[in-house]
């Protein structure tokens, strides 16, 4: 099906353009065919509508004869033959309508003009259709590139998280084997849930929060009371669609580079709300400013944050952003992206 039929607005605009063509054709019939305005209008409207739809036929021929994959001579011959055929049908229709509306002489007088205009408009339609096909190909290539980038970025998440979790299990296996076993069970459940989302382009914010809760259950075994979490989630956020595992790396970063550096532990605060169609997310945690540089939260260019930033840019472009700031031994991450509900 021609893409112009996919949206009513496009079809309405095209018919409006055909109306302008009908007015110009009426002027031609009036001047060259010596027809009264009434007769000129009666002929012009159906003729303009007929040729407007005839000019959509190059879409199918252009798709069958793509530029660069078809010999130029074949393209020229095929389109020229089609142009002559379509224009001949149009001229024959004009003469037939001339007899119906008792304006045969006027229709016959404008036949050379109709033939010239028909050939010119058809050739212009061919050019426009090739431009449309080139634009669609460019858009599809951009989408495929974006999807490939998203798949590559998504593939980094589980190995990164799994590496950190296995380190935690290894540490517990020495000092507390029962807890290490419990952590293995929770980790298995978490990975099973995330694997189920592997093919999804997006999940609801409510599901994302549940995944973060499952991750925190794992880390609470390791840190116990040292890890405290405060969440304030606006109910309006629940239906916002986000790429899977978008928040989890931020919380993981807060645990690894923040809470883990503090002897007494600390609190991770997660807030989210929707304002003016944007999902605003804040993750805040304390950290030990005297901890060795590689372990400090003040180094925001780690894999987790970089991955989230790249996924936001790939999915939403300039409409989303991730910023970080450090103040008084508190690290704060702010993530803003469009709230798309998928309805």
C-alpha cells in the first residue's frame, strides 16, 4: 500500500493539492479550450482527481526498480513507457468526459496541453517517489544502527552486574557460607527475571523499581544494616516506559562506590516523579571522601554510568540526559527522560 494512505492527514493534504491542480486545469480548459467556467470546472475536478491517483503508481515501479541496483537504461525505458501509458489513459478520460459533459471540442483542443502536462507531472512524481524511498531507506538504516547499539549496550549490563555480584559471593563464602548460598539463590532469581526481559525494548517504571528491589535484596545480605534505602516513587511514574535495567546500574554504582566505602554504611535515596511529561529520577548516596581514588564515588565515568548515559542518548537523543554532582561527601545522580506510556 502506498504510504500516503497510512495517515489521514497525508491523504487530506494530497487531495488538497489535487484541488489546487483542478483549479489550474480549469483555467487551462477555459483559456485553451474556450469552455465556459461551468464546463471547465465539471471537466477539471474529475480529471485532476484521476491523475492525482495515477501519479501514485510510480511508487510500486520505483520499489521494483531501485536506483543503484537496476541498470539506468532499464529504469528509463520502464518509467517512460509507464508515463506514456498513464498519460494516454488521462487524455482518453478527458475526451470521454468531454462527450459526457457536452464539451468534446474543448477537450480535444486541450489534448496537446494535457499530454505535455501529464508527462511532466508523471516524471516529477517518479523523482519524488525515489526521494521518498531514499528517505525511508535512510530512516530504516538509522533505526537498525540504533537497535544494534542498544543491543550492544544492553549486553554489557548483566556481565558487569554479575562480575560484581560474584565478587560479593566470593567474599561471603569465606566468612558466612549460609549467606553466600542465600545470595546465590537470590542472584539466580534476579538473573532469571532479567533474562526474560532480554528481548524487550522497554518495560514500565514499576517493573524497573521491582528489579531494583530484587537487586537490593541481594546486596542486603552482604551489607546487612549498613545498607539503608529510602524510596519515594510518584505513582504517576509507574506507567512510564524505560529501557530495561536503566535504574539498576545507578543504584549498583551507589552501593559499590558509596556504601561499600563507609565503615558505618549509609543510605541510598531514590526519588522519581513526572513533571511536564518528563520522568525525573534522583539517586543520592554518601561516600567516604578519604577512600582510595579507584573506589570513590567521585569518579563518575565508570562502566555503569557510561552505559546508562549512552543508552539514554541512543534511545531518546537530546530529550534525555544524565548528570552527576558531588557535594559534602554526597554523590547525586539525576536522570531525566521522556515519560512515554506506550498507550
